[in-house]
C-alpha cells in the first residue's frame, strides 16, 4: 500500500471518529431552519423531517460501532468509507427535500432566508465532509441541486439569474472542498513518507548498531585468539633464541657465529611481527588508552639514534638526528612507537643517501619530522600506504624486511592521540613524515643537593656464581633458559611448578638469589602465585622475573597489578641481552633482601615492557 492509499485510509478513520461532531452540526442546522422557516410549513412536516435526520444519524452511529468492532486496516477501510458516503448522501437529500418543500416564490424574504440557510449548511459541511470526497460530493450536491432546480423552474428572468448565481456558488463550494481534500490528502501522504523515512532510519541505525556490536565482538574474539596463538607460537621461538644465545658462547667458528646471528635475527623479526599484529588488534579493539603528560623530546631522539644508527650504517646511509630540548604534551610511549616505526620505515626503504630526524617549531605545535632520500611515494598511493599489509612494490616483503604494518600502526596511534600526521613526498627524491605535537611548557626544577656516590662492594659481577630458580612448564623452554643462564656462570635449579620448586629447594638446600618464572603454568597456576608462595615459604623478598608469552588483556592487567616489589616482566621470545640486563638489574636491587612475615605473599611487580613493547623504553 502506497503513501496515498494510506493517507485516504487515515481520512476514513477520521470520518468515523467525528460522528458526534457531525450529528451535533446536523441538529443545530435543523433547529435553526425550523425557527427561521416556522411559518412556512406545518409543524408535522418539521417533526417528520427532524425524525428522519435523527434516524439517519442513529444509523450512522450503528455503522460507527460496527466499524470499531471490525477495526479494519489499510485498504479494508475503503468499503467502510463508501458506507459513510451513503449516509452523507441521505443527510444531504433530507436537506434538499426541505429546500423544495419550504420554497415560497411569492414571498421573496422567505425565499432568501431559505437559500441562505441551505448554502450555510453546505459551507459548514465542507469542514466535516471534505476529508472524504465521496461523502462531500454526496452531501453538497443532494442538498443544493434540488433547490437550484426548483428556483430555475420559476422561469422568469429574476429566478433564472438567481439559479445561475447559485450554480456558480455551488461550483465554488465543490472546488473549495476538492482543493481542501487534496491538501489534506497530500499532507497525510507526506506525514507517512516521513514516518517511513524515520522507520527506515531507525532500522538502519539498529542494523548499524548490530553490525558495530558484531564488529566489536569480532575484534574482541580476534584479540583473544591472537593472544592465545601468540602464547603458543612464542614458546618455541623463545626456546630457539635461548638455545642460539647459549650456543654462541660455546663456539668460535665465524661461520657458525654467522648462522647463530641469522637465527637470532629471524627470531627478532618474528617477535616484531607478533608485536605488530597484537598492536593492530589492541588498537582496533580500543584496548590502548593514552596517558598524556608533558615530556621532553630530547631523550626520545637520543633513543631513536641509538636504536637505528647501526642499521643505517650497515646499509651505508647517513643517519642524522638533530636533538631538541622542546617539551610536548602527549603519551611518550605511543609517540616513541610512532617515531620508531617511521624511522624504521625510512631506513628500510632508502637505498642511498640518508635519513634525517628533527623537530621544527610551528606556532603552538612542534613537528616531529622524519626525512629520507628514498624512492618517494606516488600521490595516488599516499592513502593506501597506511593500510595493513600494503607496500609500494613487493620486493621488500619477499626479502623479509617487513609486511606493511608499521605505517598502519602509525596512523592508528596518531588518530588515537588526536595528532595530525602529515606526508610530503616527491618521486625520486624522498619523503617526509611529520607528526604534529602540542607544545608543553618546560617544567621548573630546583637543583638537587648531591652527595658523592659510594660504590657498592656487595654487588656480584654479572650472573657469575648466582643461584637462580627457573619455574617453566614447557620442557623445551625450560631447558633453553637453564642452558643460557648456566653459560653465563649461574647455578640453576628448574621445576615445572611452585610446589615442585619448593620440593627441589628443600632437598638440595639451594637458596635462590633470583626467581625466573613463566607467567602461565599448568593447573591454572601463574608465575605470580609461585613467586608469592616462594617468598612466603622462604620468608624473604627474592627478586623475581616473570617471562610471559601471554599478551591477553587479563594477563597484562594481572602482571601490572603486582605493583613494585622487585618483580619485572619480559615478553617472549626474550632477547638474551634483555634477559641478562633484567636479571643483573634485579640482582643489584635485591642484594639486601628484607625478610617478610609468612603468609603475606607477593605485593607487586614493576614492568620492563609496556602495552606496546617496542616503545617501553621511552617513558
């Protein structure tokens, strides 16, 4: 049913809803007619005429009751509208009969009063009957045409002229009623069109909401899947890296050393791939919350130079970092990740020339810029390079230099932070990426009173002669960890659970200087639980290192909630250098081990890696 048909159906509904108004108008008009024309006809005529009007209105009241009981919808109302139009025609005919019976040509004053009364009734009926054309035409024509014909039958010039004028007025009334009906019909049709549009918009909004919920649910599921897959895939890579590092301490053959370096490079590349995939997943799922605060760009630029200069030198590129003392307001960790990805991308795609990193002040903002002399980016590709897995050409992917996630992460992080990311490039001459950062005022610091530092004499030299407890339920990873630590001169005891470690310590009398525990162990036990139990049983806050391949939100939150009680965290696969640095740092901090009351357990941990692992050193 189209909007016009629905509008007409609404008009019929309105007709049946105003029976009381119609009846009241008919009775009022009848009373006025009887008062005005009381001397023209006998009372018996007026009584019969009024009774007929009342009978017709009562019949219409019965029709209204039947209509309400049937509750017709849509096109079903058309038949009921025709029945209403019959009642209107009968009502008009009763007025037409009165016009003929009460017409007195010999009394001009009575004749004029009759014409005025009938035309007044017809004009008054326009408002009530114009909703439905059949009802309107049925009433007006049967009420006025008999009187016009009766006037014309007089035959003289005066009455013929009067009949002509009355005909013109009738035509005017009919046109007015038709125009009013058209206007009301169109108005109702427009209303239905708007309702349809609103309903369509609501349906689209509902569908969009459902699609968004499905997408968010899919993102959450994807994040959980990647976290689980990451844990399982990182385990063998972790063990491989540990064995390779241990092997490198036992061989001196240059060719074997080169192969070991290649293995380590492959493990590192896979680690970067896992980190990038998890970053994309967390950003899409809204799992990264910026923590903005003022920080200096100086340390960030120094770190970038330290991290990327060796690779640039290996490719024979000039690598220039122009330091800056500017302070900006943003998230230092996320900005560091953006800059690291931009510089890595520039070094990777530049074959000759160099890379320049610098800061340019622009009003209330700083532009953190990365220039390169690479091949440049065509104008039609400047948006696509920010898509996942998209690279200019495909040679780099085949050569193992990335899969096209770096710039996608850059754009997502820039949007998350609300910073503008600019790109300027010329084919054959190079590109410039610029991140716009709001300037922050330099904090005022007072000079601190310094005392000469005294060298501690109780710190052990590296890991030599250190006693380390390794809790790892993955045999291959446990063996690799023990082999590497032993190659550094440490004495190691390994177990697959906290209870097994305590049994082993009890049998051997071994007192650990350091605990290295995997986060997720068997039987729903975690490394946090093991560290707490060992500290409680031994009564000493032993330095501890959590090694985790689990990057799920719950696991990260649990490790972060540990606080700051000498527990650090490293993400698998662990770089041997990072493992050694973390272990030595913990041992230096833990030379004086405070005793604790039994049963208190572990109170916290400090992290060596943040949500975005590569950026953790830039806080």
